[in-house]
């Protein structure tokens, strides 16, 4: 086959899209790190969060909306946010997503009930989700295809580093303050990064009076939600929280100022042709460009799919509310595809994904997600059931051996893709991960005590990392710059869907295997008729069944990683190494 058959689409002519400066790329990458770390910080602080919003620890099932709400917001709105990054620019979307993340942090930090906490986490998820595709598209804007693999690797490394730094940062904050301090810190970081990106990204100078109105709205609402003791209990300042009409709780001076300033901001933004703080004048045109119906169908389809898996109890079911959510997800998905093929302005340009390398990258990400979730969930489980029984910290440290290698692999994958074909690098990385999982299927009760287990875990993490930059490089090289935001959003969706589906399916298969093993053991009365309450033979057999269950998950992960390696080798076509381009 001729080389021209795999030639990537031509880059836009100079001047059609301004290249981002290095400072804004750095700040966007830091924003990705902050939001990635937040995901793991919250898992660490979850028991404290539940207590703080009035949920007792014996009602842990009610924690599902806090975690699932973030994941739902993160995934369901990705196609829309990716398209907005293509239509309105990367920097405005980055700033808007950071402001939304900051507002969600404010709601969560001030929550005294489960509802506001779930809403806050959902808004944080939407903001965090939009940062990744916009940042990847920003990198693609600044570097040509033959030079962007290493920057993409750095972005991927920073994102994966959140899994390592998040728990450490969370532990540090919880050591000196309560869980709310985590979200106050997120608020400050979100606002600071938004201001920095707006400044370095050369966003048009906003309307001065409009900016003042926005600040007044934010300050009044923040004071109302936070209700700081020094203000609320002050004899004079405390009147800000007293309703002017006792029967109307919303008639406090702070809420009235918030409402009036917000209305004035909307009115002023609607009358300003340039520099408006809110894009009120262009909403109708923007709604036509982003395809509201298509966006709604995408949100419904992805939302139902995500919630079906996120809310499921893996011990008893593969999906939650399956008879309702899965058919609805399928129907909305089919309607979405049919609508997108007919509309003139699709929210997801499906035609741009026709190159083999484009949809091949999505397939690889799907399989990588299925393998990765097995590592994140079942390696700590293995540690808790063998070397560190009941020790959460010890189990986390075992997983850390894998996680520290992922960012290293991500940078290495970007660097190697400059001299080797990206498909070779990605396939080699996932093959290494597959081999590591195969070795894990042979682990016994004391396997984690030896140095060899560390080598295996480092190899698995390195393999995952090696695949990150090549997959993104191929996807962005075979699609045009006008759809880079949408393409990057789909890559994130594919990996998230792979993680959700992989967790449920692998766990279901492993539990079936465990049940079969336990049924074959018999009961303690059969094994130890004289002392059924103290039956070492039964305990030993049950421990062996648990190991079989975990080995089954590792075997499934090895299959997923192996398939990802094959898919990368066969499908990631269209890009050569920079030295051969």
C-alpha cells in the first residue's frame, strides 16, 4: 500500500487557528492534574464526607450518588464540551470548565445534606471532564503531528499522576483540617487557574461593569452558602442572613443581592456586542451550532449507560436498573446516530471518524479501560486478602507500585513515538501489561512479599503508560483540527465506558467462579463435623476460592490488554514516526 494512502489530513492553513502559547498549555495541564487528583482525594475522604452531610457509615450504599454523580457529569457531557471546544475555542471552554469546577467545589464544601453534595460533585464532574479534550486539542493546535507525541505523553502523564498525588494530597489536608478544606482548596485552585488561562490565553478583555456584577454575584452567593461564623454571628453583619420578610426565607439581603446582580449581569451581557462576561447575545446561534437535540440524546444515552454500571453492586448485579436504563441508553444512542447523520451541524461529526486510525483509537481506549479498572480495583483487593489483611493503607501502597510507573510510561511512550511507529509503541506497551496480568494469575498468598511482584506491577503500569500518547497522537493526526475537541472527548468516553463495563463484567464472571468453588467445598459441618465453628480446612478452602476469584479477574484483564495490543497493532494506522514522516 502506498504511503499516501495513510497520509493524515492536511493541517489548516496558517492563521486559521492561532497556536496556543506554552504558558496556557502548562496551566491547562496543571488544571487536568488538579481535577484528576480530586477524584482520588474524594474516595479517601468519603467516610468523612458522608458523616458531614448526615449519612451514617452503615448507609454506605447512599454514597453511590456522590461518586456516580461526578462520573455521570464527567462522561455524559463530554461530546458537547468537546464540540464547544471546536466551535468556540479551547481557551474559553477551559476557563468555563474551571469556573464550573470551582462552583461545584463551593457547593460541595458548604453542603450540609446529601443533595447539595451530589449536585456539587456533578458540576465538578462536568467541569473536570471538559478539561481533558480541550487540553489535548490545545496541544494539537500548538505542535504539528510529527512533534506532538511527546507533549501528549506529558499531558497523559500529568493526568495519571493524579492517581498518585491525589491520595497523598488528601491525606495531607485531612491531617490538618476536615474534608471541607479539600473543596475550599479546589475552589481556590479552580479560580486561580481560570484567571491564569484567561490571561495567558489572550481572552478578550471583559466588560468592566459586567465583571464587577459577576464578582458581586459570586461573592454574595459564596457568603450565603459558606455562612462563615465570623460574619453570621456578628451583631451587624449577621443581618445579611436575616430574611427581610420573615415568611420568605429567600428574602435575606445576601440572596436578594445575588439575584439582582445576576439579573443585571444577564441584561448587560445581552446588550454588549463585545467583551460580554456571559455569551448571552450568541446563545441562539450557539444552540444551532452545537445541535441541542443531538446533545440531549448523547447526554441521555451516556448518562443512562454510566449510571447503570456506576450504581450497580458488583456482588449482586452487573447493572443497576438494567431493564430501564440499558434499553433507554440504546434507544437514545440509536436516535442520536440517526439524527447526527441527517443534521447539518452535528454535535459529533461522525464523518471525521471514518479513518481506521480514528475509530481504532477508540477501540484501543475501550479495551485499555477494561484492563485498567481490574488493576485499580482488584490489586488492592488481592493485597487485603493476602499480605495486608484488612490494611487499607498497605493495600493502597501495593497499588502505588503500579501507579507510579504509569506517568513514566506515558512520557516514554511519547518520546518513543518520535522514532517508532505509534502503533508499535502502543501495542508493545499493552503486550507488556498483558504479560504482567498473566503473571498475576499465578500469585499466591505470599507473592507480594517478594521483589518480583514489584517488577510485575511496575511492568503493568509502564505498559499502560506507553499506550497513552501513541493512541492520542494517531487519533489527532487522522482527524482535522476542526474536530480535535470532539475526537479527544470520544477518546475519554471510550476509556471511561471500558472501565465501567469492564468492572461489572469481570467482577460478575469472577463471582460466578467463586460461587462454583465455594459450592464445591461443601459446608463446615461436612468438612469438620466435630468442630464446625472452628474448621481450618474450610477456612483454607475459602481463601483458595477468593484467590481463584481474583485470578479470574486478572486473567480477564490479561485478555483485554492482549486484545488492546492486537487492536493497536492492526488499527492504529495513518501515522509514522517523526523520523520517517
